[in-house]
C-alpha cells in the first residue's frame, strides 16, 4: 500500500484484551498506529484508531478480511475504512 | 485530526440510516459509433462501451469496500440512440436490434441499467426519432437492462404535442407488450421536459451531446439520514424554521461530501473525468429510506395533507443549499424525488387515502422530478396519458425546471389493486385518474409555443 491512512473502528461487548489483540495483529502486519481513542458506552466498547498503512506490504482488502477474523475471535466488530471519508464529511 | 464521535456519526449514518451512494453512472458518447451499416454500428457500440466501462463495477465495489460506504448501482448513460442510429436504422426493428446489443453489453460489463434509448424531440421529430419512439414497446419488452426516455418539451422550444400524443400510445403499447410482468416496461420509460444532459438517475439518464467523450456522474442519497437528523432536532421541542433549514442543510452537506469523494475516486481510478454530483434525495422501498418520512418529520401527518407542497419546497431548497457547497460541480436533477412505488411512506399515504395524483402534480412544481412510478388503471386511455404528460410538461416549461412522467397503466388492474415490481422499483397501489376526457385537446396537431420569458408577474 502507498502512504495511506485508515480508520479502524472496534465496537462490541467489553472484554479483557480487545486492544491487545488488535494491536498485536497490527504490529505483526507492519501497520503503525498514530492515534487511539476509546470509550465505554453502556458496557459497549467503542474504539477508534488512526493507522498508517505505508509500511505494510499487505493489500487493503487482505487487512480488512484479517481484521474481520480478529474481530470474530474476540466477539467484536472491526471495520477498516480509508480516512478520507471522515475527513471529507467533517472538515471543510 | 478526526475524533471518535465524528467517526461514530459517519458509521451510524451508513449502518443505521441507509446512507449510501445511489449510483455511479458513466456517461459515454456514442457519436463516433454511427455507421451506415447496422451490424457495424452495433459492433462499434458494443466495443466502445465494453472498453470504457468494463472496470466500472469492479472499481465501484472496490471504492465501496475501502471507504466502507455502499454504492448501490453502477450504471451507464449513452448518447441518445436516435442520433447514433440515424444513418443505419431504416425501421423501428433496426432500433430494437441496437437495443438488444446494448442489453447484451450491459450484461457483459455487469451494470444493472444503461440509459439512453432516447430521442430528444422537444420541437420536432425527425423520421429516425419517430422510428426510435415507435420501437420502444418492443425494445423494452425484449431487453432487461435498458431504459428509454423521450424529451417532449423545453422552456426554450415549447411542447411538441405530436410527440406527447404519440407517447400516450407508446406507453400503452409498452404496458401491453410487458403485460405478463405487470407492465414493467413502463417503469423503464420516462417522458421528460427540460431534461438535463448529465442526469445519472434512471430511467431518464442519457449522455447529452453537450457532454465530453466519457464522464463520471454520481447520484448521492440519504433520506434516512435527513430524517434522523430532524427527529433528533425535535427531541428538544418543536424547532423553528431556521433551525429546521439549518439541520437539513448541514446534513445535505455531509451526504454530498461523501458523494463528491466517491466521484473523485471513481474518476481517478477509471481515468475518466468527473462530471457532476446529483444532489437528489432518492428514496428506496426500504423502511426509513423515505422522502415521505421526512415530510412527516417536518410536520404533515401524511404526504398529501395541506402544507405538503410547502414542506417539500423547503426541503428541496435546503438540500440544494447544503449540497452546492459540498461539491464543485452540481448538476443532473438535484432535488427531492417523490416516486410512489419506490418510497414506502408514499405508498402508505396513497393507501391511507391522503395522496392523489393531483396533489402529486402540485408537489412536482417545487421539486424534482415529476409524476414518478405511479401505477394507474390499465384501462386509462392513451389520450388521458397524453394529457397527464402535457400537464406535467407545461409545469416544467413554465417554471424552467425538469419535469417527467413515468406512469404505468397496468394491464388488467384497476384502482384498489397492487402491483409488485420488485427490487428498487418497489410496489405500488393503483391510483385513480380523473375520468374526464381530454381527447379533443391532445388530438390537435403541432406544438404549444414556448412561453414568454419576460413580464414574469
């Protein structure tokens, strides 16, 4: 992938080690984390990460699919989207 | 940097409020496919569309995956076929042959519709225009993915009443040819006044002669998002008009920015210039994805109640005001669509007895695009349909806006019956048409002159 940033969102029931599992996967794939924010709303875990894909040799689709698997194993839903969609919508 | 609440807001719009990009439509000029030989013309058309659009569906799906936004339709619009076929088509059947070629290439590239089996006859008809128009019933019956449109008038030319009268017959014939499928052919046939050259929405899409070789036009959507924003707004008590307008504008801005992003990405990846964003709020039969529901949120009990036209005028204007700032190029129809069969809220209103064709006609004065996807009794005469088209064209002509008629005189059905079209076309209750005749009016030949453009009081 070229120098592109993406947003990873993780939503689901809070359990131990969600962040650890996602971060382990990202580290193993050579994806750099630029920012993390996380909240718990009514027992529901909400996390957003801004990540940098420029050092990974995996394709976007592969990363999205593998994150799906990580999510399924942890009981949460993980979405990966290019950052532009949020930037365009919320910034003039 | 983007924060978590903004990310959650965007994803909520997509996941729960049906935010999507309704269509990426590639406009392709077929002017250079004209040939004196029919087979050669068909071959050129096939090859050019295949060459330019063969990656369209794949690219659309890829963008959808990477940005996490559904892109519902990938479509193609082409130069009006009456022009492309004018040197090789000697009969209506020749035009049907071209239509079958188009259907085949649509299938090969995987798009669900090609729009542009069209003729522009707003002032007069050439022999070939008439051949194409007369070919429409057969062409739509023998193909699956082709949309036809005929432009019968404009503010500058007036209304071609010969064409209007002919279209009354053609709509009836199309209904008959597809009577085994609830007259579905008529759902793919629209009669327009003041048609834009760059409309990405079916069935009225065609690639006008003022357009470039190929362009990418995008139609955004999101009635569900506007509805949720309005519901949230009123949680703090009944908001005033200023707040109402501001809320619609902000939402339209956000929706349109997504469309703009998708359009630019698609243009870049397909190496085709970006044309326009169409700002229309286009409903689908899905619950919650409804323009009628927005009208209810604004404050009418059912669409059709007094106040509906004003509410719609406001909605339409605010959507444009918000959207215009979000995109460098806005075009197409750009407004709120009010099709009946494609909007569950409209269907409910008709079934509740709140909404009649006459009120819909009034609503079309203030929004795009016209009497759309309305099932009418199968025994409605060609003259009456021509009268409906003339009325709608007159509204467009005088108000300098696009109007259209897409009515379906469903063979064998009458008021009280329901018609099922399936998919995005939805289902529709058959609506009553005024039973009084207009035969003497539509049987006059010639055209209605263009209106005066001064003394506008």
